[in-house]
C-alpha cells in the first residue's frame, strides 16, 4: 500500500466500491426471492388516479378545467374503504335448536343482504340438513344477527339447489315494517381479470378480512346458433361459473363474501363452490336467482 501512488489508491478505492455494490445487489435479490408471498404482494402497491378539478372563473362565471393532479391511493386505504362500504350488508345466520329444554344457537353461515326488501343470500347447505327416520326434512329455525346488533327470526323465502343459494327474509315486528332500513351492497357483474386484487369477508363470530388475487376461473362454454343472414358459424359463449382465488384460511366460512377494491360484491361462497373455501360463485348468479323472487337488484359494471 505504501508503494502505491495517489492515482493508484484512488483506482483501488473505486474498484473496492464497485465490487461491494455488486455483492450487495446479489444478496438483496436473493433475500427478496426467499420472502413470503404476502410480504411482496401488496405492501408497496399503490394506485394512481387523475382527478380533474373544475372551478368557476369569477369574471365569466363559466366552468372550465384548470388543472389536473395525480393522487396516490395506498392499497391499504382501498381495502379499508371496500370493507366499510359492505359493513351493513353482512350479517350472520344462526340455527336455533332445543335440547332438553335448553335453547342453543350455532353459527350456520354468513348472510349477504341483497335487496332493500330484506332478502338475504346464503349457502344452501345451511338448510335442509335435519331429517326424520323417513328421510323427510325437519323444519329448522334460524335467526339473523345484523351488523347493528339487532336479531330477527328468519324465514326461507326461496332456495335453488341447482345454484346452491338460499334466500332468507327477516320477520319484522309491525312497528318496524317500512321503517327498518336494509342496506344491500353494490354488485359488479362486469369482466373480471386474472391477478385482480380481491378482498374476502369471513369469520363465524365477527368480520375477518383476507386479501389476495383471482387465480383462475371455472367456465362453461355454450354454442349459440349463428345470427340469421350474418354468419354461418356457430358463436361460442363462455360463462364464468366460479371464481378461484389464492386465499387460504379456515375462517373463510360458508357464505363468505368476495369484493373488489372498489367495494363491489363480485362473488359468494355458496353451493358446490363452497366446498373449496377459496372459490366463489359469481355475483351474476346470485342476482339471477334473486330476480326469480321478483326483487329489484343493484348491479354495476
């Protein structure tokens, strides 16, 4: 070292710095590759959106766009907002049984308030489980525990074994009819994307939240006759029958609700899909069955 000139010392320092930076980069990449998926998936994800502010010019009193600004929305904030939008639409269905004179209430399913008339969608597996010696269904008693703490007896309004969905309706007292307000969510029946971020609401006793992505779809392909005079080829129509996610948790109970980051309901854990708790039937199927009751729906695109 003592025999090196100043120029040689400077070159040696640059060489050592270069080698050190390369080694640091290699170690960092290796550590990121070994990190759990949840660490790298959504922590630093942000969404940018452009907002146009419209102001009135004092002199002309005409509206004009004067500026644009980019607002950064954290993924955490989007999830929190999505949950808040659906808080009043989620309730819990409990089955009531009498044993030796003692009343027992047990969790049956999460219920989703799907209409302003009080229709509640749930997994059909919560009902028709008890049977007598002849195989006939034994009448079952259900109550609904709402988000505001109110508890109402429930009647079965309609069920569809093919779709795997059952609809309940609360029994209100006379003084509450027309005054107690139900809060159905917004639905999104538009096209879903692979890798799209989703939020699931589950939990038997209270809301439990799970975040993930859409991993795949189950689809049914139908061939339609060609349009008269326009084509001789049969058109192919693909319908999504199930939404598969990467969510993994024992708290994804029957009736768990799947929503997007805009707070719109896109799926429900019910029917055959509920066997695999991370699979959901599309919101469109829920709305199709609700329409058979004659209840109005609230669907977005």
